[in-house]
């Protein structure tokens, strides 16, 4: 196996695009190295992205936040403006693993690993996050929900690298939240999860919302009907019940030892309701 650690994006793209065998990008390595050590994969080439320009940086601009694909999740919570603007995305990222994992793992790696249970992805989808992708044909920007196409599968072409995840600028009175169910208190994979992002209008009426569910289908599920159920409301009980019903209807989970179809479906609705209430409360407190 060849290990490369390029210092330019062009070089990284050329290495990945030119490799005839199996080539993998290495960000934090908390999925990749586990799969290599477990003999699930046997790469011919590993390209470490951590020395690429800007990859370890978080930038705030008038357009929002750009989070480099090499930024470890631990650093997200330490960035006060980011944590204030997107508490749901940051809490989702910080649920990943332990302190040791947090020091290495990235949200781009969490996305590109393409697990249906990836914790940061429902929060990113709810947040309308975009992935900035560089490849042999240049640069493109696409919604994060367009990256994962199935368990372990992405829409990225050969040679393409996610260079950053971009979160849009938030209107005033916006909030987001992420919740997952695991049988333990930490270090476990979500049995199901929910991310909600919303913006309030005059008199704290919900003006816009996005609701996304994790671990209840092969990919994260965006549920526009759940969002419509709370738009125009103050999140009264009947609106929340409609949101939960829409979430349940959108679930098509697997049945395994960690959760039955019925359990995952019902809990997804409950988590979405609770996440919506937290996001609403966060939005209401903002000026
Ligand atoms: C002990 C432990 C606990 C864990 N707990 C959780 C948890 O609670 N929740 C959770 O969701 N996950 C968990 N994970 C899984 C893992 O930590 C996360 O998925 C993490 O976010 C992966 O990020 P990474 O930077 O380490 O990715 P890597 O391992 O470096 O990469 C993962 C995959 O994505 C590809 N990739 C990486 N970066 C890019 C890029 N920029 N562009 C294109 N492709 C790329 C790699 O080639 C690889 O296939 C855990 C893992 C361990 C070992």
C-alpha cells in the first residue's frame, strides 16, 4: 500500500484519479483505519488530505460558515460563532465517538463514509448544508443529501474530494437541534435520529423548517411533510403530532437486534418532536 500526503488539491485529485487500484482518502481515519485493520478493505493507495491548503480551517463570511474537510469535530464546539449559529450541527458532530475520536473525526468523513446512522448527517441535511467538491473536472457544490446514495455508497466520481462543508448564513431567530436514540449513554451507533432546523417569523410563528431523519432508511430522509406540519404554527401539540406522524410515515428502517421496525419508526417521530421543540426554543431566545 502506498501512502501519500499531498500539499496541493490538484496533486491530491491527480493521485486519486490516476490510481488504477483501490484508492481511499484519509481524513481522521476513524472509519478508514478501522475498516483496514478489520480487513474489510485493502487499499492500494491512501491519500491523506490533512496537509491540503485550508482543509483544517473554519471560515465565517457573509455567506455563512465553511468548515474544511480536515477539521476535527472537537474543533467545531470550540468555535463560538459556529456553535452559536448552528448548535444542532455542532451537538450532532460532538456526539461522534469519544474524546479520542473527537480529536480526529471529521464531518466530511462522517458524510463520505455513508453510514445510514452517521450522526452529523441528519443535522447537516436539516441545515441545508452544501459540500464543496474538487475533482478532475473542476469544482462543484452540491447539497449534502446528494452525496450519499446508499449504505457505503456516494455519488462522488473517481478523483473527487470533499474539500469543505458549507453552512448557510442564518436568518435572525433561527435554531436547530439533533437527537439520537442509543441504548447506552455514549459510544454507540444511532438506532434512529432526528435533526430539525427552523426559522421564526413575527410573533414567533414558524416561518421555515427542515426535518431530517437518520438510521431509518438506507440514506438520511428529508421529510418536507413534517416541516409543513409546523410551518405557520407556534409548535402547538397538534402540529407536533402531525410532524411526528409525517416522520413515522417516511421511515423504512431495517429490523435488527438493535431495534425493530416498529420501535425505530415510533422513536423517530418522538425524537423529531423533541428536536423541533428544542430548535424552537433556541430560535425564540435569539434576537
Ligand atoms: C470508537 C468509535 C466510535 C464512533 N462513534 C460514532 C458515533 O457515535 N457516531 C457516528 O456517526 N460515527 C461514529 N464513528 C465513526 C467515525 O468516527 C465517524 O464516521 C467519523 O466522522 C469519520 O470521520 P473521519 O474523518 O475519521 O473519516 P475517515 O475514516 O478518514 O474517512 C471515512 C470515509 O470517508 C472517505 N473520506 C474522508 N474524507 C473525505 C473527503 N474529504 N472527501 C471524500 N471522501 C472522504 C474516506 O475515504 C473513507 O472512506 C465511530 C468510530 C469509532 C472508531
